[in-house]
C-alpha cells in the first residue's frame, strides 16, 4: 500500500516545472531595421538554475539573440524585456528556452520591401512637354517612408527627388531631341543603415512614349546649274532625332531672281520632283522655299550664264537671210563666221553680233541660187537663196549710196548711245540703290550695340545713351537688316534690356533731302512698343515668307503715310 501512495505522488508532480509566457502577439510584418521589442516571463514551481536563451528563426536559419543564466526559487517568476533590430528578411518566429522548457511566438514577417504607388499626367509625350509624377512610398510594415526616390528613363533622365511623409512629387521636361519611341520608366527607392548598407528597397516599372515631332525642313537640290537643265528637288521633314517623317504634305515654291513665283506645288515629304530650267532662265540667285505648318526652309540655287544662239535660214517675200536668235539668258556679244559654198565658189563672211536676251537679228543674204551654208557648227545643205527683195526697175544712184551711208552712221551713233544708257540703267548701284535707315531704342544703356553692328559691317551712330541709328545707301539689304535686328534684340534681352527696332528704306535721289527724310522716321521708333517693325517697302522687298509679318500701325510723317509691319 505504501508503494502505491508513493507512485501516486510521483505522477501528481508536474513534469514541466517551468512555464514561459509571451505577454503579447508579435505584429504580422516588420521591415529590416525595425526594433523588435517583446516581453516574456518565466515562472518556476520548484527551485531551478539554467540559461535563458532567445533565438530568432527565419526561414529555418536560427540566430541566438539573448542568453543569460537564471536561478529561480520555488514559486518565483522572472520578467524579461528584449529589443532586437530586425536584420534578416524572411518568415520568422522567436523561440525561448529555459531549463529544458521551450516556447515559441506567433509567426511574423521581416521584409525589406518599400511599396510605391504613382500617377503620371500622360503616357504619350511630345518633345519639350512636361512630365508630372506624384505618388506614395510606404514600407511593407505600413510606415511612411522618408528618403529619396530615383527616376530613371534611359537616354532621357536619371535624377533623384525627395520623399517626405511618404509622398513625392516629380516634375521634368522631355528633351527637345528625345528619340521618338517607347521608354521604360523606373521608380526606385532605398533606405540605408548607418554603415551605408541598403536595408530596404522598392522599385516599380512603367512605360512612356515620346512621339515624333516635326522640327526641321530640309531641301535637297543642286547648288548651281547651267541651263538647260532638269533639276531634281525634294524636301524632307525631320523630327527631333533627325529622322525623316514620311507621307506629310509640304508646300514648295521656286522664286526667280526677281522674287516672282516661277513654280509651286504640294509634294510629299521625300517625294522627288523635277523643275526644268530652260535655256533663257534668268541668270542669278533663284530660291526654293518649303513650308510645313510653322516650319520654313529655303535653299538658293544659282543659275549660271548661258550664252546660246539658234541659227535659222529664212526665205520669204523680203528675200533670204540668216535669223540669229538669242535663246540664252544673257546678252550675246560675239563674232561668227558664215561659210557659203556652191559649185563655182566659196566665201567666208565674218558677222559681228550683239543680241539682247530673247531677241533676234536678221542677216540678209544677197545671193541667188543653191548654196551649202555653215555657221556656228550648224550645216545647211543645198539651200536655195532668193536674194534680196529689190524692185527690178529701180536704179540706185551714187547719191543714194551717200544718203544711205549717212543714215546707217546715224543709226550706229544712236545705237551706241542707247546701249550705254541701257547699260547704265542696269547697274544696281545706281538704278536700284536706296537709303536704308534703322533705329534702335533700348530700355537702358547698351554699349555692346556698336560692337555688334561693326561685326555685321554697319557703322552705328548714337543719338543718346539708349538710342542709336544706322543710315546708308545700298540695294537688296532688307533681309540682312532684319536678321541683324533680330540678333541685336536677342543679345539685348540676354542683358535684361528690351529693344524697339524700326527699319525703313526709300529711293535714293542723290541729294541731302533723302537723308533728312530718312532721319525724320526716328520718331516711329518711339511708338512701336518694343517691337521689331519695318516699312511696307522693307516687307515686300525682303523676300521672306508673308507669315513672318503682321500688319501693325500707320504713321503720318509730314505729308507721308508710313504703313508698318511687325516681324515675328
């Protein structure tokens, strides 16, 4: 009976003499770097001594985070508080050991992830268009992230921005020369510890597209030609990357040296067409203009001198003669030899000629019969000549020869005078010269103005510290003056100054009153509101596209009405 009681007592004593308790559940998610803090207690019914050990077990990898000896009396309870920085990611739990007893916490996750959410103003962009991205960045433990975010778009952007209270706002502009295609958009965030080691990170991938944008017009054609010639021409639209944009319509115009439209048509980008320059196409600077929306391009093409004649044999009621036509583009001055042969004779006749463009002369052939003729490399075989048309019964006296000689000499003198006058009238330095006057009114003193003028070959005169003028006589200076005015306005603006420029011209009369009249126009420079303005004569003679000009104000200076235009 005594043994039965002893066995009963043995079985009634708890086998687990120690109890280990966690005071609360762990959070479901922590991020690397978080402090994991927890409390636990150990109680003992009987006296004991051993080591308290705490392990963190993450994905089957165990790390000892706490160990110390503990001695407990019967019924004694020990309380513990542990803090430990989460350093390894994974699915984890805490294991506590004491005196052969063990206890496990609930499972939790340690993450190194930062979640990014964002919105973007567009997906498809044009060059020079603004991109706006705003969003949030939160650790997986739901705590707002503060730090930096890197925005990376290959070939376009690699920039960092600040994240505050978990929010970010990003703004940048697509480059003017960004290649048209689709691009990956990377948003990346990361957090570092005190040793500059990355402990948490996040990345999200998006996509944007940059569209092709017309940026430039090009014209392909010969630089110079000698008529007659069939010239190949095509114009191309280039985008921001210099790539051709096909199948878009372009207006193409060809201007002759007098700025008259010789040809115009609509052509597709890169579509080749031909323009035929005939033998008599005017010598000088022609220009090909191309237009597409607000894009404009021009290319000069120089037509060279073409000295060319055509020779014909004519038999009509007035007799037989050689007709020499100037089909070239310049006055034909020169000498040629006419070879006449028949069965009984052969003769060489020198002929001196001067024929205006598009005109002809007739050289009479006072012979009758069949002849072989050769002139300027052209042969006429077995041509019947009828001679000069002279009445059969008329007798020509010696006195008639004298009178005829006098008349011929008088016509020769008149021809020389007329030719000299024509030559004089054709000289542009006399017939076409104009007085040009340009006035510059700056918002304040701009000393660089005179140096800029000298670089362009102009002498600038000062009226006062902020008011200058240029005056000279020349011809064809309209475009050069407009371009110079644009440049000086840009330079002045870079120096923080506003500029009004007024350009005028009038016919040069070779008298001082022309200069005085030109200088009177300085009043207009004070009334054009910091614009670049020109007179109607400058506008019409500039050869520049009409869309660059806008009708502006009309002024009355004395008895003159001055109509002005602003230049874009």
